[in-house]
C-alpha cells in the first residue's frame, strides 16, 4: 500500500500548505508545468518524485523529466502526461498511450481544472489534479492525495485553497 500526493501546474510556486498536505504520502507525482528546477528539487528533497514536463517547462526541467511516464505503483499501471485531455476528449497522443498500455490510472494536468472521472470505455480512472501554483486562470488551488493498494485506488482526498488567500 502506498500513499500518493498528486499535483500539477505549480509554475515555479510550491506553497507550504500544498507541501504539508503531502506529509503522510510516500511519493509525490507531478503532472507537468513544474516551472523550474528549484521547484522539482524541493519536491525531491521532501519525497520520492515521479514527474513529467509540461508545455511551460524549460530545457533543464525537460532534461530531468520525460514527456510521458508509464510506471507501476503496487500492481496498478499508471500513465501520466501533461496535456492529455479527459474521457471522451483525450488528445491523440493520450489515446495512443491508453490503447497501447491499458493503464488503470491516467493522469494529466494543463487545464488547471480538477477532474476525477471514471472512464468506462477504457476501464481506467482519470485524474487531473488541477493547479497547485498561483499562476494561471484558476481561482482555486488544488492537489490530490490517495492510496494505491494493489490495483485499487482508494481514500482519495482533495485540497482546495482559495487563491487570493495565499498572498
């Protein structure tokens, strides 16, 4: 059993309330738009990290992270990409990733909109953790944590912070 902290779109800002939300987690997964190496390095000093780069990430972050990540957590196959869409509206690259790998969990970021949707067609859970940083159109800062137990995803919790209260 592993406790996972999931975030995206930090854009170079790592808020203390977001970090403390992950205190009980074993790993942190970042779905892109990290913002800079300093943010990635802070996360890596805190917990083991699995991360993909996003469209705003520079060459340093892109050299440290892949565009996609396909990995196992417990017995669950996970696929992660920054720009992925969501069930019924996946990007072409995401559809290919899903069809070739058949993950039980598909993670994407980019939209700054928190979504947790079960995709019946592909028999997977899709999670977009929204945006954990302070840059962008979102009004609410969000992050997600959950437990992976064998192939099961359970005990999903959401952190929501009003963006204006963080300044």
